[in-house]
C-alpha cells in the first residue's frame, strides 16, 4: 500500500487508487467497520483525486444528515447560553 500526496483520502495498491475515510466515532454504531475503503477504479492520479473529493463530500453530507436524525447537533458548541429577558 502506497500513500499518495494528492489527497488525505487516497492510497494506491498495485497501480489502482483507493479511497479510505475513517468513520466518525459518534457514527460507528451505524457501520460494520471503523473505516470506509473502496476502489476508485482508476490508475490516474488526477481522476483519483477528483473522485475522492466527490466521495468525501458525499460522505460528509450523509453523516451530517444522519447526525441531524439522531438529534446530535454538530453546531451546538457555537451557541451561547440564552437567559430570560435578553434578546
């Protein structure tokens, strides 16, 4: 397995690029494995980078949707405390 510099999410095995992304800790219960790995079905570095970026964006969207369904508010750490009478 050869790691590449093009993306944090891709590596290369005998010429073919693969996508690899760690599953967030709070979502591990919804997956069979702690890491998502799939073939990008290309030997071209540029195509691999583009496909990996698309897959990473799709996973991020899916994970955000799953968190919302679970009631896990990702942005609650940015909210200030609200007191009665102050608006």
